[in-house]
C-alpha cells in the first residue's frame, strides 16, 4: 500500500502545467487570478460564466475597478477593498458581502475566498475563488425580514398590553391620558396628542407629549365638532371623531392651514406643521357611537414612516383608551353623586351649651372610590348629646346609600332611648339585614351626659368594631379609649348578652376625637403605626382652636391614602 500511494503522489507531482490547467478549467468554482498590481491574469470558464465576461476581455484590467461594487452598484473606494488588502498584507481572507459587476451591467452577489500567491516570501499575485451568493442572500434577507416583522409585532402587542395594564390602574381621566402619552412617546412615535369631546359640538386638546416630555404649550386648544357626519371635513381628526375612521398619513409633506379648513383640520394641520411631522396616525378613542375623542401619533423621521401594522396597533390602543375614558367619566359622575349624597346627609352640628363641636369629611383622593364614612351629632330627647362615627363596608354608590340608611335608622332608634348606647346598637344590628342593604359596618355611638353649660360631663359609649376614640387631656397626655369594644355590625353572631358599654368622665379642657380608619390606615403601614402617629400629632394641636385642630389633623394624613375620612371632635370647656 505505501508503494501505491507513493506512485500516485508521483504521478500528481509530475502532471505538469497541462494537467493543472485542466484542473482549473474543469473546476466548478469560479477562479480569477490577479498579478501583484491587482490586474486580471486569468479566469477559468466558471468565472467567465458567472461574470458574463471572457478572459481575453478581462486580462490586464484592474480587477477592483472592473468588478468590485457595493450592494447598490457603487464603486468601492480602493482603501476599503478587501482583495487589495490581501495583496498588500499577504494574508488569506474571505467574505460574504459585496458584489461583482457582470458584463451585462447586472450585479452579482458573491461569497469569496482570496489567497496570496507567493514566491520566496514575496506576494506575486492573488487567487480569488467566488460563488454566486444571490440565493443565499435572498434567503437571509427573507429570514431577517420575517424576524424583524415578528419583533415589531411583539413590540406592538407588548405596548398594547402594557397600556391596557397601566390604564386599568386609575379611574381619573387626566391621569389615564397622561400615562398613555408617556407610554407612546418615544416607543411608538415622537409626538402624541389626545383630543377629547368635552361637550356638545366641542373638542378639547387635553394631553400632548413630545421628545422632552409633556408640552403644555400645545394643550388647551379647542375646536368645534360638526353635529352630523355629512357636515364633517376630510381631515384625519374629522374622520376619526365624526366617522370613527382610523387614518394613516404615511407621508406628510407641506402641511399648510388655510382659511377654508374646518376647525378640526386647522387644529390637526397646525399641530403637524408645528412639530415637523413626516408621518402620522390618527384614530378614534372608543368604538361606533361611543367615540370620546381622538389620538394622534406623529413621527418626524422620514426614514421611518408609519405603516399599516402601526395603524392597527394604534387603533387597538384607541379602542381600549376610549373604553377607559368612558368608564372614568361614568365613575366620575357616580363619585360626584355619592359625594353629594354624603355631604347632604352630614347635618349641621348642634351647639349644646358651652360644649364645642367640629367635624370634617374628606373624600378619598382622586382615582380612589367613594366610601361609606359618616359622622353625626344631635341632641337626644333627654337632653344628652349623641355622637356618631361610622363606616359602611364598600367603596361605591351602594356604600354611600347604605350609609344613608344607617344614618336615618340610628337617629330614630337613639332619639328617645335613655339607656346605655349598646342597647341601641344591638337593635340597629338586628334591623340592619332586614331593612337595609348594608352587609357590614363599624360605628361608635356615644352619649355625652351632663348639663351642657355647667357639667360635669361624662362620655358613655359603645363601639361596633370601630377604631377607638382618642382623648386629649388638659395635663398634656393622650390615650385611646379601648373599652366598650364589640363586634362590627352585620356579622350575625349576636350572643344575646348585649353589647359592652363604657363610661369615662370628661375633664374640663379635654378634647375627644372620633374618626374613621382612613385617618390611621395607609398602604404599606400597619394600624399601630397609624394610631401612634395620630396620637403624637394630635397632642401638639391640643391647644389649637377646634376647627384648626381638625384641619391640621387631616393635613397630616400621609400620602398614599386611598380611603375617605370622617372626623368628629368635641371640646369640653375649661373650668
């Protein structure tokens, strides 16, 4: 076997120039040979076929000038030619980019491999093997295009999902729209504007955000809206607000407002011109007959116009935002009704002799729901002063209505009752599931007993699962009255024993605070911390006038509270 191998190697070595010429000519891969100056010396038939050029025509020509082009057909600068670098550096190289110019003027995408030809360590020429890469590049381009399209789709879907989640976290229209435009810019566009219908025949630009954040300079502008679709103009805003159409302006050029423009066209064109829009999308907020406004998103880079996919994504956002705006407006109307109901039920406070009363009701912060907190104070048939603080479970119009029911029933039950307040609350608890819609509630009912002018005074109270009253004494101390605690109303677990009551003398100059849990409970903090904070702060206000004390106690509620607050204060006159 070794002898046979040796014989074959000998025959290969002795093949001579004619043998190697046949190898090159029959080689299926195109080959071009250059001299040390980069001129074409030879080309095999495969190269002639790919290049559409004969060897005789190419011989002696500068290969770089004759063949090398970029993907757009432009001549490549010589200092950026990788083949010339191989000649200069004497190192092998290969590449997947670039193109050769065929004899018929068409570009041939190529993959190539270049090897220097050296004699005694000196580069005498270059052998360049190359293949047609058009098919490979087309496959790569299609794969890249599909990947990019999937990435774009995923980004749009993620944006829509994020917007949906963020908008669901608030029930305030202004806050919802502020969050919306912050998400759209810069992820989807360079500018975003929201126009809302604010009344019959009127639209108001309520939110505009650009590259530097919210731009109040564009906000606050108004325009009239035609009453009928047939009266609408042809501007994107007209079509979105009146016809419910989503409009793609792929190329925006030469935007000019004219005297004949509709009010909505003037508003739209003025905005596009002012921000230098190159492409825009305008969609309705909402669907069909429940269109609450319009959303316009703008790009300013002509190289990246909006396309149909962007229009569909923004249109989806518009539909979702429209539902949020509609819901927040409905909630706002319900909240206003509930707050009005609560305030109307908070009757004026009596003036029992030298005793002084003050009260406050603070609705939940914007974005929170209305609660069922209330206070009451009234003179009983026997001359005692009744104090009430309560909280119906729930945060909606139903809770406010339930509060109104308990308010009236409790007054009726307590009016002519001269015994302990626990007996009144027991009767209320028994009646509640039968004649009210209230599922659960907490409250304190107290009687302030004693001559209203001369005293002495005592507090007689019972608590149905409510936070304890806070008593500020004239000696500079403060304590919570934790006696008299019983189950909250509506549990259905009455024992027949009767609710506990408690009695405490009220010293001259003391102050009593009854309050609901919104004053001491805040997200991220426990109840004990809230109670301690109220006690320490109230002590610093013990000598303040009663109205000032109430105002400053409410001002001290930590940020982040989501509940409404009722506060009732009693000041016993000094000796």
